[in-house]
């Protein structure tokens, strides 16, 4: 394990370090609590063995700071102390210590306490992985593997704010599978699910890592494109349209209609960006489907011509 020793007495710190390294651990030393705090914030130590009495920031205060400020991982804390009163140990536990060792620590007892620490840290790691998986499931569409509408809303608000702050374009592609209800009714819902999965895979394969692909609802999908202007967004939408139409679907050709919108001075909110894409999508469906229309170029929205196939 990676262990950090917080100890202001150099001789005691060196003695403890040698014993820990003999046990196979990777060890670093901090001469006081404040230095230990900075090292933990920027390092990867999983166990802190800290003296109780230290200058600048003592072991008790270091425990409290670690537990109240929080870290991206659980730090197992062992306090070294010559204090053996019940009140002292209770105070240490309240501050966030996991265990105690009397100075100077017995080597066999130290090894045993570290075995316990390793088991407890393994449980924390498993819980962290489990919670991460739950978080992913909560924001992922189960059928298609893309993000769900809830996560899309969160990403949209964040990316829109960043676009405004840095004066960068943000484009949004909204697409709807043409005549999907008819496809479901004719070939069955399992076949329809295969189409949804295929669309999701097509979108994921075509975008950049920092783009956002989500299922917007039913047979609708959305793609968020940070730092992408209207022309590039329209080109990507056309590639997606062509790829979907040319894919060898099992029952019949599948096509999709696309509405595209890009931020400009007239768009005051993320909701307005979505609304523009939705209006462009509506016009794409009304004018024949299997085509893309960008809101800024669409007939009826501006004097410029629409982008259609």
C-alpha cells in the first residue's frame, strides 16, 4: 500500500519508514500536519499514519480536515499517540481516526493493523466501484447504451454555460426515425429495439469523445456538439443521415429526419437551442423526411435556403 507518515520527529519517522518498507509498502514522510494535508491532496496515499502532537496542524486537526473537507478516495487513518486515556481515544474517533497505535509502535501490531486497513480499504474500493456503476446506470439509456434524457439536460446546461462564457459555438442535432411506429407495427417491437440500438451505435461511432449522444425519447435522439459551428454541424448531420439510410437493416431501409441548431446572439437559453432544433426537425419531417434542416438556414426562419437532400 501507499502510506504517508506524518511525524515531526525525524528519527521516529525514519524508523517507522524502514519498518514499513520491509513489509513491502511504499512510504512517504511529511514533517507536519499541514504538509501531510497537501501531500494527500496531490498524492495517492491510501493510509495515513499520523503523530497526534505536531506543529502547524496536529494529528487530530488533520483527521478532522480529511473527514470534513473530503477526498476523492477513502484515507485510512492511524493515530500514533502516547495518550491512552479513554477520553483521548474517543476524541480521536470523533475526529475521524480509524485506529490507534502507541508510540513507538510494535512491529507485529503495526503489521496486523495494516492488514485490517487493507481489508477495509478493499471494501471501500468495491463500494466506490458499485456507486460509480449505479451512477452510470442512472444516466444511461438501458436499451441503446447512450445517455438518457436526464443526463442530456445536465450536460446541455453545462455546455451551454461554457459556450456563453468562452464565446464558442454549441450545436445540437435532433433526429427522429422516420415512420418508426409503422416499423414496429409491421415487424414487431424486438425488431424496433434493434433499430434503436443500431441508431445509438451509429451515433456513438461518428462523434468525438467530448460530444454528447443521448436518447431524447421514444425514437428521437440528440447529439450535442461543443465548439462546433453551423456548417460543421450540418455536415455531421448529413453524414449521419447517409450512414443510417445506407446501413443494411434486416427488414427494410431505415431513414431519419434531422433538425440542427447552433447558438447565436438570439439564443438566450439552452431551452431555446433545443426549441430551434425541434422546429427545424419538424420542418424536415413536413418536407419529405430523410433530410436535414438547420434552423438558421431553413425556409421560413431566415432568408437563406434550407439544407435538404
